[in-house]
C-alpha cells in the first residue's frame, strides 16, 4: 500500500529536512537538508497517496543523508 504524502513529509522532517516556505506553487513543497545540494520536491495534498517515484526519491534522499552523516563522523 502506498504511503500518504503526509507520511513522506513526516519522514523528511524527522531526518532533519526543513520546509522552504514561500516556495512552490499549489500543492508543491520544497524540502532541504544541510548536507544535500538538491531539494526534495513533493506534490499532492497530504491525504493523497504518494506516487511511487516520490517514495523512491524520499527513500534515496534519506539514505544519502545517513551515508553522508556517517562519513562525516569518521
């Protein structure tokens, strides 16, 4: 069962991403993290099912943040 857009936003927030306010048109939201150069863009209302590519993008970003933070702590 696909995750809801709301769940993806919660995952990003827990991982340290911040929402860029006043950015994005309509239902688009931009999320940034200090160790990543590109923002994650999510579209859709919170109650809608996330698209498969959105889930993959969020999971890939979370894994990249985790990897970069581990490298930085060594």
